[in-house]
C-alpha cells in the first residue's frame, strides 16, 4: 500500500498544479509574443492577453 499515503498524494497533486501553471504561463508567453510581433496598439495587446487568459482559466 505504499504510494497511497497522504504525503504522496499531496505531492502528486502539487506537481500537477505546478505543471498546469507552467502550461498556462507558456501559453500566455506565446500569446504575448504573437501580440508583440504583430505590433498592434498596446491596449489591444493587453485586451488579447486578458481574453486569452480568461479562456485558459475557464478551460482549466
């Protein structure tokens, strides 16, 4: 029954959360990079980032 301890489960859960955060930040960086390369107004860049971030949160 090893691996079914509370500590083990908590560690696995924390690792999953870290992985999810990493994926989210990676997506955000990619979106921001795209927004920068297209060189729109600063305001629209922020709007795109905000909308995409909300979508990411809803999908998680």
